[in-house]
C-alpha cells in the first residue's frame, strides 16, 4: 500500500495531476493516494488528534480495543504520577511563609511566628483545584482546539461525569471509611456553604445557556460569565474564611497574629480551643489546620526539630521498653507528620504513591512500632502544652497480684491469694489464673490451678484459693508460681490489661514468725532519666500475719521537688508476702549536673514485725553522661526521616533516586504490590524525573513544565478514549462518564478515604469536592468555550454546542447534586446519623453509602440510555 503524504503547495505553484494506477494520482512524477482511500474500510481510524502513530488501524478490532484499553489505563497511571510532581510544585509555591516578630520575655530575642502567605481557601480553589482537575480541564480544552474549535462530547462529558463520581462515590466511600462509632464533621462550614452553592449554580448556569438563553449555541458573553464565576467563587470563599460575613469565630487566630493579642509565653492564645495540638502529636488527627503557623519554640526551628519538643517525646518513649534510637526517631517523625496540618493535595500525593509503589508520605512502621504507636495515640485528650504525661490506666481495667511473692508454711493447707483490680472498674472483666512449677511440683507439693476469675462491675479484689500438700518429709524451701493471663477470646480481652505484677512467686517454708523488714541493699544507683526509682523492701525470718512499716525520704544533696518527688508512706505486707516496693519519681530536668543523692528510711513497724539491720538506704541520682550525644543523634535521625517524607525533591539527583528505587528506597517496608506497581510504572517515573525540581524558581518552572506534560498525556488519553469507545461501540459521552471520569478521579478517591480516616474533620475528605466540581465547570468548560466562541465570532460563525445529551446530563446531575447535598446536611443535623457528614452508627452509615451509590448509578444509567436515544 502506498504511503500517505500530504502536499503543502503555495498558491503560485501550478500542479498538474494525472490519473495513476487504481485510485492514485501522479503529480510531478510522484504517486499519491488520497486520505479517504487510505482510511477507507477501517473503522475508527481517523478519530484521534495524535493517534494512531502508525498503521495499527489495519489490525483486528478486538486486538486494537484491548490495546487501547490497556494504553488508556497505563496513561491514567502516567497522569497520576506527573500530577504527583505537579502537586509538589504547588506545595512548594503555597508553603511560602512570612515571619511576624512579636515581643517576648527576652529583650534581645523577639518571638517569631511564621505565617503562610497563601490562604487555605484561595490555595484550595486555585492551584490545588487545578492540580487535581488538570487532566479533565486540559482534556476539554485540547478537544475543542483539536476539533477546529468545535464542541465535542468527551471533554464536557468527563467534566460532568467526574463531578458525579466525586460527589456521590467519594462521599459514599468516605462515609463508610470512618470506624464504627466515630464521626467527622465539616469544620469550615461557611466555606463549604459557598462552594456548595456555587457547585449547584454552576451546573444550573450551564443548563440555562444550553437550553434557554441561546439554545444549542454558546455566545461569547455566556462563556465569559462562566469564566468570571471562578474569581467570584475564590473571592467569596476567602471572605467566608476570614469571617467578613456573619458571626466571627470565637477564636480568630488570624487576627491574633496580626494584632498580637497574646502575651509572651501564652501558647494557649495561639490555639483554637480544644482543637489545638502541640508537641509531638499528642492527638493522632491533625494539629493547627486553620492557623497555618508553627511556633518556633515547639518543634520546628528553621525547618528542624526543636530540642525541647524532642526531649518531651523521649520521656514518652521511655514508657515502652525495648525501643532503639532508630525506632524512636521513626516514631518522632510519625508524630510530627500527624501533628502537622495537611492539605487535600498531601493526601492525593500519598494515594498516588501508594498506588504506584513510590516513596510514601508517612513513615513505614514495623509491627512492633505500630503497637507502640497505637498505644501512644490512645491518649488524645492529653494537655496540649508541657510534658507528655505518663500512660494512665483510664481506659482499661488493670489486673495484677497485690505482691510479687509470698511465703507459706508447708502445713498451712489452703490459703488465699489476693488479685487486685485498678484503673477502670465499671465493666466486667475476666482473666485466667494458673500455676507454674518451680522447684515445687504440682500434685507433689501443691494442687494445680487453672481457672477463670471474673470481676463484676465495681469489684476491685478477688481471691484465688491455693492448697499446699504436706508430705511429712523434710525438704528444703521450694517455690512455684501463680500466673495471670488474658483470655484467648478477643471480645473478653477488650477493656482489660495486665498490671506490673502478673506473676507471683510462692515459697513453701517452715517459719511462722512475723519476721523483720529491711531494705535489700544499703544503696541504689539510678539514672536521672529512669522515671521512677524502685526500692525493694524485704521481709525476712518469717512471713506470718499482716504487718506494716512506714517510710519517708530525707533530703541530702538531692532536693525533693527539684530532683525527685519525695514524701512518706506505709508499706503493707499481707500474710505470707515477703517483698514490697517503694517507688519514688525522679525528676529529669535534662540539664548537666553533678551526681546527687537522698535517703529513704523505714520506721514504726506494726503487727509484731521488727526493723532489720538495713533500715536506711541511700539513692544516688547520676546524670546521663551520654544524653546530649543521644539527643543530637536522635535529632539528626528524625530530621533525616522528615526530609525523606517531603512531598517534593530539591534536586534532580533526589528525583532520579526516587524514580529508580521501589518505595523510595525503603525496601524493608516495601510490599509485593509496591514492587509490581513500581516496575509497571518504571518508565513513567524515569521520564518524569527529568522535570525540573520544585526548588528552581520557587516551584513555578516545575509547575508549568508539569502542566505541559499533563497536557500532552491528556491529548493522548482523549485519543485513546475516543478510539476505544468507537471500537467497542460506546458513544463519547458514555465513555466520558464511565472510563475517563473513573480513571481521572480514582487517585482523589483514595486520597479522600485516607483523609477521612486520619483527619479529625471532614474538610479534606468531602469538603473540597464541591469546590473542585465548581472549578471544573468554570475552567474546564468556560475556558475552552470562551476560546471557541471568540474564534467563531472572528470568522463570522456560531459556536454550536448541542444541548442534547449534555443538557440532559447537566440537568440530571443538578437535581441529584441538590439531593446529595441536602442529604449530607441532614446527616449533619440528625442525631440518628451522629450529627456529622461522615461516619456515625453502623446501620445509618450503610444506608448512607447505599443511597449515595444509587444516586451515581441513576446518573450513569439514565445518561447512557439517553445517549442511545432510549428516552
């Protein structure tokens, strides 16, 4: 077959065409075949703007349809990856801050606050909305320009179809993602109200210009009004955010920053009531989402960890033994990431990287660290300033023995051992108690025990009966053990945990004297960072009956209240108990100082007991010599972890390394799916690693280059979708609302789901959907229609946009949109839904999910039927 060749001849050239063989022509002794003859007989061969690249239209249609579908899906992945880089540029641009200097207690060091220049509302509705909606917007623009400034079906269909998917499916997924019993409300309801109204007005306006004002035609002024609605939306959203309309918020932190309505050191004045978060993520949701600043005294100083904040975190980590410095650094980075305010863009980048096996935006924790991390996050109501508090047993019942050991006579027969309950006492809990052999063996020295002990609500003490076997044969003292364990049934394990003394030693002896009490040693050495100094007191030469002894601390070089928390108390030894502990809190001021000591003395024994030889002991507090080195290393490691979690890279080398390595180089935490998706998208990653990094020109160069690449990929996606739809018999309008809308909205779905689970509010999950849908209309349809309308005005023709299926689609979506928004507001006000847009009780939550999915199915089915003229 002759190769097609186009002729570009000037008007002054005289061309003489002579008939050639078949349907060919001879021009200047060259043979040419018309374009019609080349493509005649091949279906869907001339639909693309860029495709086909070669004569694949001669292949079987089934093979072509499969290849075009695979290409379409692969290009969706490519667009998601380049959009990741595009989002990095936007993050660089919108993260610019200005410093505000305030008076402080130190005359020579003013207090500095960094305030983000970009408003949240403006950033979300401009650059961030453009980042998430760029494929849809560019697809519509490219389709109009490539179609000789005539309207097509693919672009507008994708805009409306994507809006339907975002509002119905993403909202449904977010409603279902919230754990049972939890809810998420939209916090900035004023901004949401503005964007919701505009999302309805935008589609009603489309309906008006398509079927009412100028039916089947878009005039220049109509397209211009559509475009101008975009800055109007941004302005009104900004005014709503700043509370220029309506009743101001109780705590307007933006005004506090500008006017300085707080005294130096008043950290509370900078925080919005109970929603504030400070330190290293004492609350696991989010930190200061509306205030957009980080006080330098807390955790970040010039982009680095603050020493005091890390010290507070180290104190918290000490509650969980067995953690290395590397583990603590990873946990610190995790806490910092969660305590920061995140935009929808951050969640979208994380979703894309999870889909493509890229570098994650959150630290990857091992199973052990996840358990510790969960335990640390069980205290969301902790204070927002000051030291991290110790773990308190407020949520669980704590079950343990009263003492760690006891001694009984061999001829005692049966006796009772006390099991104590502390912490939560309003629930019913059960534990298992069983015996374990030591030198004493069951059936020879004692009767084995394996039973379940149940504490009723309000019960704080239970007893288990132990029986000693007297064999009338002399033998040395022997011991065996009682052990408390949780039941295997997961439901029975809820609300209960084991205390410190879950194993008790029972010694069988032949002494019936009350005995004497004394310290185990004359002196103890503890580090300043130990937390609590544990000083054992022992009972010797007898263990019969209940006795008590008083104790008190005596200041020496260590001072109570400054170096330790001193005081006095009483130790009680119940019958057969031989060991009790005195716990004295040690204050760690994290300042280098000499070794200091205090003393503890025993006095006034009761119950017939006597004081032993060692009735006074010294406790020496030593300074942690290596603490400064450990802290410096932890700060370096935590900073390294934080740097690796940045959304964007600062250099080409960083981008290329990230593209070459699965999971960003974190192979230890890479899953099999990460490897598969990394190698599947490896080509895209290498190509896009050549895009200038956001560090150049403040991110703007990366912004425009990424936008251009998205434009090229979008043109290819448009061709792939059109040709695929043609091959399988789908109209462009149907292909747009199904395949293309789903492919472009899938990353947003995963991002919204993650935001719904991790955030305290619903703004980043569904609050931005209405704004994004509005921007899609104003820029995705207004801009290309304005360009085309101006072109047709210049050439003296009309820009025809048939209402037909598009008008039906817009009208149906407008009605369903109002229904969905009304339903979400009803969820916000009705108690049966938990008075929140997301989450709530299980059954209403499932009903909400089904209802929203049905709305989307109604839209897709009805629009598809109308496209094929079923009604």
